[in-house]
C-alpha cells in the first residue's frame, strides 16, 4: 500500500495490460520487420527532404533572377538621372551602393535645377556692345 502511494498517479492509470489483453491487442515484430519499417520511413523522409531542398533551390534561383532584373532597372534609372549631373558628383555617387544612389537621386533637392542657364560667350565671339556710344558735339 505504501508503494502505491509513492507511485505517480499517471503510472497507476497506464499500467500494463494483463496477459490475455496483451495477446489480443499487440503484434510481435521480428527484428527484420522492424528494420524494414524503419528503412521505409527513412527513405520516405529522405525523399521528402530532397524534394523540399530542390523546391527551395528553385525558389532561391527565381528570387535571385528577380533581384537581378530589379537591379538592372534601378541602374538604368540612376544613369538617366545622372545625365545632367556634374562629373565630380557622378564620381562621388558612383562610389555609393546602387540603392543609396537611387535614394540620393530620388530627392528633388539633390537634382540639378531645371532652369536654363545661358552659356558663357567665348572671348573670340566678343561682346556686341563693348564700345561706349560716341558723343556728338552740338556746339
């Protein structure tokens, strides 16, 4: 009776079936049958693992292709925005990663102004009205 009190209550409920119940409910497996069952389960799991790995690799390749396409598009946009940039700024921006270039160029305050600045005339062209008007003496 003391032994029954020391045991866990769950152990008392899940006691082994009696001899007649055990014979009706269980099947005895030989070692070769157990080995065969385990081998079949391992083969199924290996096949599932290979299938999952190949699906993951296909997904990864698809994502890599999409990323490459997006990078190409972003590169073209950056190049189009840098057309009007001064050369020294192009050099500095070229050292940044592609996404940082895009972020910089997406901000309108960083783009060159669109107003037309007249071209400075060359010295050989001269200025049209460089001479002072002649004074005429009336008296």
